[in-house]
C-alpha cells in the first residue's frame, strides 16, 4: 500500500435496518482519526422503492436498483455489503464473489452448515477479501476483556460466558417476520440470528468448543400474520450452549447464550472470563462499566468507568461513552484496514473460517438437543489465520 489514501467504494445489497446503518457509518467516516482508507457508498440495491428513496439523500450514491446483478456489474463498486434474509445469503454471496467483488457478509454466513461450507469454499477459491459481520466486540469494554484474557494475568481459566439477549419477542402479539420462520431464518433459529456476535471473541481468543450440550426452546409457535390471522413461528427462541474448550491444555466450561425471550433485555451483549488470579466482565447493559477481578490478600472486584477508547481512534473525546453506531463504524474500519493491509495487531472482523466454525457449532447444537446428549463439534479443515 502506498502512502496515498485509498478509496473503498461500497455497494449495499439490502437497504433495510443494517443497510441504512452502514450508510450512516460511511457518512461519519471522517471522524476516524488519520485513517488510511476513505469509504464511499456508491450503489444500493433493494426490492422496495421506499427504501431506495431513502438512499437518494446520500450524495455519493450513483446506482439505485432493484436488481443486485446490475449493482454487481458496476465497475465503480469494489466492496459489497449484503444484509438480506438468511435463505438468500448463499446465492447472493456467491454472485458477489463471482463478480470479482470483495464482501462483508452479514451473519450467519448462510442458512445452514452446507451453505456456509459452500460460501467459505467460494471465498477461498475466489481470492477475494471476505469477512463476516459482528460489531459488539469493538466496544471499549469488550476490548478490555480481550486484553485481560490475552495478558495471562487471569491465571488458570475457570469459566467463560458470552451471550446476546433480546426481549421484544416476549410480546405474543408481535407480528411474524422472516427471522421467526425456519424457511427463511434457518433451522438454527436464534443461533443464526445472534450467535456470531457471541462466538466472535471466544473464537478469536482460541476458545473453540470441543463438544456441546444444547438446551433449545420454542416458546411461541405462532404469531399474528399482519392480515388478521396467525402464522407458524417455528424457529428456536432461546438457546443455551454448554461447551468444553481447551485453554492451555485444560478443558474448561464455556457457556454461550442467545435469547430472543430474555425478560427486560433490549439488546444486551456480554462477555465474562474468570480465572484463578483474575477476571474480567463487560455488558452493554452498562456500556461505560468494566469489571475486573483480582485475587490478592483480599479478593476484589474493581469497577472502572470507560470512555471512548476505540480500536481505531476518532475525534470523539475520550470522556464520552460509546454506543452502537460507534462499534458499527469500528467494525467497518477494521474491514477497510485489513483489506488494505493496515490492520496490524488490532482486532479484526470475523473470518470465513470463524463463520464456518460457528455453523459447525450450531449444527452440533441441533444434534445435541435432539439426542439430549453432548456432541463433538467438527472443525473446518485448513483454517485460515486472521491477519
């Protein structure tokens, strides 16, 4: 890479909630301090005219289309961000790679394990730069837990917990959508929707499950269809995965939680690592708070107030707290930096192998629940190492 600032020209397929969040991130790109890559949103594809109209307010957008192939034919597009229902992942991701574009894929990297394997193989064979979406580990508190785990100061590991909780599905009158139906969300249900966020940090730290015992719940089996009737709601609502991981030659328990029915939780992501000498805990429930444990003459939990200390520095003052738009921007910055060979030793986005391993875990979880037994988790061969 030369010293000249590169421009990464982005196209979005899927202009809904996450597509508009991406546009917001590119609009705030200038807050990144001395960043080596400029991001520019140049093309958007969506089937709904009203969503395309929303993107007309973005001055850099030159292509607005309902046909994703038209977007992929544009020579102005370098990178494609795809945010569509899970059953469309495989076909569109393969189209992106076939068109010679780099890809930031929304989780879970396909509707099931077979799809994830085909996407990963296509990514490797294409030679394109491919990563998967997961934002929350870029928050300051999450990064401090990662640093504590990497420091060796925790001693012998005792246990690990990671989870992501929602609560809106507790309302039985919430209308059905594609995330609540197996045909569009996948048999893995809530694990596909929330699970990549939960395993990103453990996988990157080398905590990869050997086996899993899964407890899965379907609470509401039908929901209003928006037309005065009811529609089947057949995905898993809650999933608790009890796993064993190998850390420094010892097997220790790691619990992974993904829940759509977690009373009182709007959008709560958390990570906790406990050892014989120390521990670290962070939750978005209190986004400024980091808890650190130390075993000394007296055992203590220390509460630290965090500011805006991000992976990639911004102009935002250090005393201010970080939120979702900030970690989403940081994820995109990590993608752009790694794509340009500028990531260094900073935390990066989910790799295709990590995305595939998540599917191996979720498939084993389905088998575990059906058998009511612990199941060995398969591992992808020839795993790529994140740069």
